[in-house]
């Protein structure tokens, strides 16, 4: 299970789904386009739906638990991209086309991430400064 971190919100997503979402989200943001991304909430998260307004000037961070990049399903990718282009915005779906429910997930305080090693063997670090306000899990 990977995650998308965006403006203090952490949404946990299966790596395969996250890979497809990353492609769609990055393509929209690199074109300077803002858009809505939404999903269905589980009963534990209060039912209903949640949505975030994705904007090119807000940092988005994708974290994958696995090291392998999954094979891309071009049909699913096109469906997600078409959704992102619509007035409804990007609606997160499973590969089968279902809208997954979200469940709350406990989170730990963000920690520094090693981004580069110096010649002396030390490490330069980026420290997460945004407090997590909510954490949810996409279940398929």
C-alpha cells in the first residue's frame, strides 16, 4: 500500500492503483491544470464522498511500498484520464471500474527522507513539516 500526500492529507492506495493515478495526476499538473479528485468514503470514514482540489502549485507526494512498477493497463488509464477531463473530475476507481470505499487508517508522524548521500557518507535530508490532518485508505 502506497500513499498520496497532498496539502496535509494522506490517502493510502494500493500500489497498482497509485501508479495509474500518478500518471493521470502528473499529466494534468504538468500541463498547469487544476482538477478535482474524489472517492467514496467507507462507513468508518463517515460514509458519503470526499474530494480534493488538485492544483499545480501544491506539492503532491507519491510513496510506493513496492519497488516494482506494475504493468500499466492502458484501458484503465484512459478511463481515469477521461474522468479527470470531465466536469466530475478524477473519480478513483478500481481496475474493474468499481468505486472503492475508503477506510480510516492510523498514521505515524512524518519523518525525514534520505534524498542524497554526500561524499562524506552523511545524508542530506528533507523533513516533512506538514502535519497530517486526515488519513484514509483505499480498499479494493
